[in-house]
């Protein structure tokens, strides 16, 4: 049946939906059971036997298809990954974890290991198990590659692309230990967070290396040791690398301490994906990327190592990897731009080949924890009737807002640049608004899943990317402020956009200009206007600050002498700066546009009346037991919490609280404040630093004091939340992803927090999504990036998460054909329904309750009315439905036709 459907699709040009394995089996069984029985009087016994055998074979094939037709995640993982075996080293112990390597990379051997690592680090590190065989392999090949010099004169670099939890920090410690033993005393260790300084010290001390670890440039400023005697590992963050002091940049200070062009120590870019936006094709890129590239350029003899599980999420993010030797002198590509442009259009398959080439040349290793212990599941949060109504109201408001914005820009006579900026701001707010609304819609489903996991004896980690603090900051809440309800992040986002970007002023062309505002006595100069037809600045550029009659240009507001000359300047005889500059051009006068002001106020009022969800993070914490039961590891500094009933009685002397046992108050996460407003004794972080709070919350979760953890992008790198064997909380982790990030590398980094080495059990991953088409489209974009990430970092497009994500990728040849068919169907009037699709099946998607709640203006044709049209004249109902869909698409701003 599937083959016939695909053949018909290819012949007719339609995009068919392939049934699942279970549906295909059910269809096959139904076809078999509906076969006509043979008439015994007209068939022989041999014919009956033959047909019975054929029927039995078909039933057996259907049963086999039901058992093995649908490929499970475990089977996919088995095809993608191969068990990791170290075939290059004979000494060392096996890694304490189930390690796997992408099957495509496992088929490519590393070059022979010739570097004498054991001579420097000692037998106790190798045989004592301080470094596993896997980690020794990474250290050996990094040091071996550092012995090579590239054709441009720089020392070759190495990349460790091991997955989260394999032990990249230990491998950094091994590289530093080897170089320190060989006389290289200064090293740079860059990472994403200052909190990881303690982990860096631990990794070095565990290997027996007691080299001083200098914590950031602040400690370097206090160092009074003579320059020639300074040594150690300077640990700093990427944010420090781009910062400045009052005297010079931190980059200059770091390069000077390191030794500049003569430096031969290690530069270890841990979490190097922070420099991924390197800026090719003339774009300068981010400051971090620029400083990373500049640091490598100014230290050509340094031993560079790139470390990240997601260092290359796409080919354009490789520009900062200057030491891998893909471009420059002695290569086919003159610079990074040429390399990127040559690689971008070659497909994901070529990225897989690139990763295999990097391993074959000995400049790259990529191992990861096996996903065999992990479980994957998808949770769909279906919108309720109330949520559907809320979403539809919000969509209608955004459509109205766009129409009003365009009309207001026209009324205010905005130029093309202002119109373009307003459109850009609108669509940016539009995307963020509905993205956060989707997250809020999923909160009840995630809460139910979390409570079910806790009842089963597990613990829960909820992953999201944003907190909504930026939008909530517009309320300017103070610590201790009492609220009647949680703050709605989406509402404040809408109101902030309207207040900031909705135009209400128009240029007043009747206002006096600069020429009428000057106080200079032009009559004293013979009636000559020194600016003439110039704009003032053109005159200065032409005459160098002199007037056409040779006099110096006076400062604004000065008075000419009767003879037209300037009075002599007061001593000391130095010209006033104003003599050399023209008067500043007057700011265009603006006046309020009364109708635009009224429209803005009406939009603000309507936004306030919208039924919008509260802040999803506050709602999650409140529903799962409050701050005493949930460990929050995010970057926000304040939150709205519900006071317990006991605290309410203590503060107010009565037990009356809110519905859930306490009132809502705003508090700072950085400080536990007393009733006086001052920092209370025993504050989690008396200085208000959020990083200290996150570390404390992490310890509470790992000890078992709190069984639910919520992490955002701020806590998605460097921390470990897995079921560690020596931790107090050894429950199995249920990792629920409620919000997908914009980039694939952030998704992998966050998933790696709960899947690491030395764990008692693998996590259960649950990806939560709604049944909204817009979110499915966003998830499809992330799925495509994950494929690209797996292809580059692991040599297989499926290796980023262990799951084949092609089904979720809508940006495929089939998806593009489907989109084109949909657009063509909207464009062509009178398009019939595809073969096999009935009008009843299409109208089944209409919600009768939504039709009943809609107003007369908003209500379109009902299902009954469309059926009546179709009955009266064949095709009339389909045409009416087509016209309504077309009008809706046009309302969304999509141009259909000319």
C-alpha cells in the first residue's frame, strides 16, 4: 500500500504522508481480512491450500513488520555509534563509563602515537588511573600535534571534541602537566564561567600538579612577583578577555604576562564555542571571536587546544580555529572566507567527511558517553479550549498591532529607514512573544510529568533558555513588594514594545530652523551669511575654520564689533575651541500626533486586558513546591515567590493567605533579606552574585535536599547534575526540555548536564512540545542544526543526540515541495481537494466551540454552512473554504499573488 501511494505521488506530483509502521500493519491486516472468500464449489482443494499458504505467509510478514518495522531509538543508536576502543596506547586503565564513538569516525584510525608522554607525566599518573586510557589518548595526540609547525610559521593546534562528561578538564590538566614538566611555566586556560576555577584547580591537583592557578586578571593585578619569576596557569573567562581597564585592554595585559611572540606555553580554549561567531565575509564578528583570533595571532609559538562538545555547530563557526591548518599559506584556501564559501554548499555529507579527515590527520578526537543507558521520549502538550482561545486572541491582537503600526508610521511621515527598523522590531517581538507563550502553555503538562516522576522515586531537571527577567524589569519591582498575581512576561513584552516603538510624533515643518535661531550679527559683515548655501560643516571642511573674508569663525552667541572684527581673546592668547567649529545643527522639532497617541493608549489598554499566562519560571517553581523544594540555577537576580503560611502568620499575625497558602512577594535571589530590607544573616550570597546562588542550589540538588532543578542557559555549561555515585542524590534523572534554544550547541550543552561519567543510571530525556504548527517549524530548524552539529563534531549527522532527526526536519526537499504545493493551492482559485481527501476530514479540524465564542465580525463560515454550499453545487463549499483560508493568510502579512 505504501509503495502504491508513493508511486501515485510521484506520478501526480502530490506530497503524500507516509503512514507509520503500526498504521501500515493495520491496513495490511484489514485488507487481508476483507479478501473475498472463494466459492468451494468452483475451486479445487489444491487451490485452497495454495491460497491458505499464501495468506499465512502474508500474515506472518505483517506480524514481523509490526515487531520490527518501527525502528526504535536503541536500534538507531546501535547503527550510529560503535563502542570506543583505544588502539593506540598499550598502558592505562579503561575509562569509568560506557564510551562510544560515531561509527563513521570509528572506522578511521588515528595516526601512530610517537610522543613520549609517560616520560614527562610519570608512571603513577598512567598506571595509577589518574588519567584513563581515553584521556591519555587525547593528551598524547594534542602534545604530538604541537610538535608540528604550519607553513605560515605558527605552531599547529589540536581540537578535543569529546562529549559532555567525558573529562575534558582532566585532559587539560594532563596537557599542562606534560608541558610544565618540560620547562614551560606559563599557560592560559579560558573558560565560560568564573565558577569553574575551582574545577580547574581540582583537575590539576588530582594529577599531582601543584602549579599555581591564578584566578582571573584581578588576582594578576595584585601580583607583585618580578616578571621573570612569574609562573602558573592564568584562569580567565571570555568576558574578561574582551574587557578593559582604565589604562589598557585585558588582552594586552594577558599577552604581556604570557610572553607575547616568545610564549611557548599552552593556550587552552575550554568551551571554545563561545567564540563561534567569528565574523566572516567582512563582518567583524563578536568581540570574543575577535580577541580569540588576535590572541592566537600575537602568540604564534603557543600550543593551542580547542575544547568543546559543540565547537563546530556549523561550518561558518570554524573561523576562530586558526591553528587547524585548513586555510592560509600552503593550503588551497587563502583565508577563512574562501574556506567557508567553498564548504557551505557541499551538504551535510561533506561535513561528515571533514570530521573524518580531521581525525585521520591526527588533529581531532571526539568520543562521548554512550546513549545506551539513556531513554528518549516526546511529550505533546495539546492546547486546552482556554489556551486555544488565549492563543487566538493574542494572534488577533498582534495582527491589529501590525496594522496600526504601519498606519501610524505613514501618519508620522516616517522615512524608509525608520519604517524598516520598526518592522524589524515588530517581527523580533512577534517571534519572542509567541515563543514564550508556547513555553507557558507547556507548564501544566511539564508539572504533571514532574510530579509523576517524583512519585516513581526519580528526580527532575527542567531545562529552559530564557527567564523573562528583561521584560519583567519594566515594572521596577523592589525587594519585599507584594503582588496580587504573578507577573505576565508576555504582557510586559507587548507593552514594552508599544511604548518604545509605536510612533506618536511627527516632524513639525513649521518650526523655526537654525537660520532663525542664530544670534550672530550678519549685518556687520555686509549682509553676508557665512554659511551661505552650505550646512556649516561643509564650510569648515573647505576653509579650515576660516570665513570667506579671512576672519576666524566666532563661537555661537558671541558679538561682533562695529567694524566687523572680533574682540581680542582674553589671556592666555589661545583660540577658544568654539572658534574652529560651526554651530551644531538644530534638532528637528517634533510635535505629537493626537490620533497616534490615542491609538497607542488604546493598544496599551487592550494589551492589559488580554488573558495572557504568567511568568513560566515563577509558575513552575510555585507549582512544584516553591523555592524550598526547587533548585533554580538561572541568571536572573530577582523572582516572585509565594510566602509560606507560617511566614504569613509570623509577619502579619494572622493565617489568611492566598489561595495556595501564601501571598506573592518579590525577592532578590542573591540575598536573603530580612524584614528591614537589609541582607539577613546566613545569606546565600551576601554580595548578591547570582553565580554563588547557583552553586549553592546545585549542592542542594546533588545532596538530595531538593529533588527538582530548573536550569537556564546561564547554568548550561560546566556544571554536573548527573546521578553521581558518590552524591547524596542518586535518583535517576528525568530531564525535561521545555524550551528549545536558538542554536544546536546550546541544546547539546544543556542535555550534557545530566549525562556524564561515573553515574549510577542514565537520564530519561523528555522533549516537550505543543501541537502548534509554529513551534514545530521552530523545532525543525533546531533539528537541522543538530544534524549539522553531529556531522561536524562526530562524523555522523545523527550523532549529536543519538537519534535520527530527519523526521523533524521540515527544511528538506520533501518539505520544500509541500510548502510550494500549499502556496500554489492558495494562489490558484478553484483548486480541488487532493485525491483521497474529503471535505469532511478537512472540516473536522474546525472547533465548534471556537465558532460559538467568536464575534460576528470574526466568525467565518461554519462547517454546516460549507456543507450546505457543497450540497447545493459541487465544489462551491471547497471554493468558499479556499477563499476564507486565502483571506486569513493575507491578514497574516503573507503576499499571495500579485
